[in-house]
């Protein structure tokens, strides 16, 4: 009998996406998996220290194929010819969006072109969300991947083509640009632009189109985060909130009033809904926060992970 060839796989990082990936890879007894990480609490930090470009360069030098979930950056594209000469495959964007959406888009565009048609407007919206019966918190969202990455994705700038003109949205205005979007009864979605949609006019070969917008879907109801010297162990969430927004006190009424002043909600009902979400997260109360290296974002992530992770038997949903 011919010997069975073993597949050696190096997996970098051990964030929330890693466990299901590792479980899937381990189903094949021929796979020999090496997981590179530090202490669990630092795993995501470690993954960030291994950016894709050095990994791809190393793979080119070693003749090893690479699979990532990352967007294809300009720096990655510059390595295309080197990868081809090395005879390796560098497969990026292997997730739902971007990845599966590309397949459906190309299929539909080719069908339209084959019939002599033209694509004058292009919209592609996708959201990975908890199933409606599992969206049981105020924000209608749960985390199955990096909390930090999910929150920071809502602080990206956006760029898209609309009626022949390029429009841009700054990071601080991204979520304010979200608008209601109807797909089917029973789902209350909003949509906001996702990163830079402009190059997809050429990528998808729809040069005839005057509008190209790729966006993210969230249930209706869905911050800059920097290191703060004042963020110390032992602080309560009320104290953290007071410092973060510059409130005069830590009692609930004072904090609530200051949040409304700072946020400038578009309507009273919207303000009440968001205040209810902050109360549900415990951010206005006297519970002590778990401080992470003086960083408001990472401290918030610890709190949200306790409240917004999927439970046993709960299902997620992809709307594309």
C-alpha cells in the first residue's frame, strides 16, 4: 500500500474564529496541525504581530501555499507575480463576505452580460448575525469572531461610486450613515457602506455601471478607543463612563443626561433605545470593570464577551 501523505498546517492565532477552524481541520487524520499562540488572553494580540505580508513572503520563499481570511490589500497584489513564480497558491478573503459574495456576484453579472444586458447599478449587502430567535439582547448582535475586530470595523472609512461620482464617509460618520433596508418581512435591517467599493467596478468587470456600493447589514439598533491613563484597576463602569464622556458625577441620572448631550441623538426614541442598551450592558452602573491595559476598547470587549457571546445551541444567520 502507498504511504499516506501527511499534510502539515500552521495555524497562527487562537481568537474566537480559531476553535471552529481547528475543529474542522482536525477531522482529517492526515492533517498535522501546529497552532502558534501565546497565553490565551494574548492570543489575538499575537495574531496581530504576524501580519499577512511577512507570512506570504515567507511562504513564497518556502514554497508553501497560504490561505487567509484577510482582504486583498495593494501590498498583497504586489506579491502576485512572486507567488506565481514560486508556484504557490495565495488564497485570500476565504470567508462569507468577502468570498461567497464574490462567487454569486460574478455568476449573476456573467448571466446578465451573456444575455446582452448591462449592470447600471450594483449593490451587495451582507451581514453575519444571530438568528432572529437568538437575537435576544438590546443590540440584536452577538460575537462569533474577534470582538475587537467587530467593533473596529464600525470605525472604518467608506468609499463608493454613486451615480458616477465617488463619495466618501469618514470613520466617525460611518454608523451615522446607516439607513433602514427592507429585504423580507420579519427582519428589521439597516445597512451602511463597507470599506472601499470603487475598485470593484473593475474587479467585477462592470465598467458600464454608474453605482457600486458594497455594504454591511445589521439589525436595527446596532467609538474611538484609545489608551487612557485614567483607566485603572478597580474602577466601576459608572466611573469609567464618567471619565469617558466628561460627566460631573457617577449617578445614573447624571450619566444618562451627559450621554444624551454628547451623543446628540436624532430623535428622543432613538436616544431612549440606546440608553436602554447602555443600561443592559451595565455601563451606567456600579459594577467593577475588568480593566485591560488601560484601553477602553479592550475593557469594553471583556464586558461584551460576557453578555453577547453565542450560547449552547444558538444559531447564527447569514443574510446576503
